[in-house]
C-alpha cells in the first residue's frame, strides 16, 4: 500500500560527482549528485547559485564532472563540507587540465569535460546545460571496444532522503533483452 | 592512466524509471533513465520527441515517474522495447490515478507525480522540467520519519555504455560525515 509522503525527493541512488572549474585562476571543486543526462550529448548539473565553483563555470563556460568511487569517496565528501568562498580548495586534488581547459581529478577513473551552453535558472539554482566534449577514462576500466566497463568500475552513489552513500551492485541483466 | 574516449556518456549507473502519462484517454508508459533532480523541487526527464508518451505529457502537463526494482524489471524493460505509436500499452500495468491525474504503476514501490512546468528543447529531445507534487511510497520501505529507506528499497540501475541493468548495493557511509 502506497502513501503520499508529499513532494519528497526520491530519484535515487544517483552517481556522486565532484564538479571542477577554474575560479579566479585556480581549480575549485564541489560535490554534486543532482545531475542527469540530456539528449544523448549533454549533461545537466544542478548547483545552488551560492557555490564558489558556479562563478568559475559562469565565467569560463567549461567544467569537469569527476565520477567518484569508494577509493576516493572520503576526499570527495570533504568537498561538500567546506566552501571555496571561505577556504582555498585548490590543493585538494592532483589534477590535469583537459583539452577545453577544465581541471580534472587524477584520482577519478572517469572525468567528463564539458562546455556550458546554457544556464536554466530555477529556484536559486544554476542548472548548467553542458555539452560533453570529452570523456577521460582509466584504461583499466575500458572494455575492448573502448566503453566504460561497469563490471569493473563501481561508482559511489548518493541518496538524499536519509543522506547516505551506497555501492554500485552486481549485474541484473541486459537492457531491452529481459523478455 | 586516463585516455580521452571522445564524448562518451558516462554519468551512470542511474535509476531506471517507467514514465507514465495519459495519452488520448488511456495510460501509456515508456522506459526512461536519462533524468535528474533539479533544484530541490523538480525533476528533469529527457525523452526523445518521437515517444508516444510525450504527446500526452505535452497535452496534459502531468506525468508519473515510477522507480523500478528487480521485482518488476522484466515488465519495465518491455516498455522500452515496444512503442505506444504501434501497440496499445494501456493494459501493461495495474495503476492508480494520482491527485494530479497521472497514472501510477501499482507494482512500483515509489511513484513520483509531477506537473510539467516547462520543456527545454534540445537535439530532438523534450527535456521536461517537472515540479514534484507528490511522492507515493510503499509503507514497507518508509523509515519512521517517513523517508524512503534505501536500506530496504533497492532500485534497478541503468548504464548506457554496455547497456546493462545493475543492482543497488550496500551502504558505504553517511554523507558529509566521512571525515
């Protein structure tokens, strides 16, 4: 029996990411899990306007989305606890600059570099509409065909209602071939 | 060592949902995993314009997002294999009409009802900007405080690169308290 619990957020679990951008000439990082694929070419990143990182994204129109796994979850989590408005986070991670100029975290096995095409303004959030320009993947988690292998790569996942991280579990089956 | 694999989609795994809407007076359903939370109040659903379901969403501005778990994954998967343009899907699921008029799947332990406030047009996709109006949750997966309990509820997850479904795994730790 289902009960209407009100307008509860419940589209989870979702991959945890650390979003990176250059702000005033230095890399800055923030924790983001409210994001999604748009069309087959873009990402939407929903980030409260007050974030220091947002300033750099608005200015440079380039951003990285670094997918978190258990190996660096603790360091990623810290990026949600401190603000770049108050503390310099530029030393938090070893990083590499992507082809478009976004700082990408070396510890992340997958870093997606994007150009920001638009900002959809909603309820105090910048919802960045980002065109994916490059997906940088650790060679050890690529399939023979060059795709990300989620049998080897296990992103950490986030859920908002009771505020915990979860593991990516095992394979349930092939899409569009379950019948 | 990371390698640039091109503009590969890699923000996964993501919850699999079946989106429901009334189309020409009957419920219709389609499989959607390209979605995300916007602000703390909305969902973005990215759905190719040709979907039959999109007609009903554009017309009625009301939609349901039904979170899939392993118990009905096979039935959900079928909604991605057949098109409402060719086949009547109205008998596919037992359903209940929500307060705003969207059909919600009884087998889903979580169904989110939304009003569509806007459509962001991109690359042949309707990206529906949906205000959450009610979250209907099976009482057996609610915490004492009325939140969805992801220790009990294990959504099925989707990944695009090699096109498989995955399980939601175990708890890794509390958010913002890993340090």
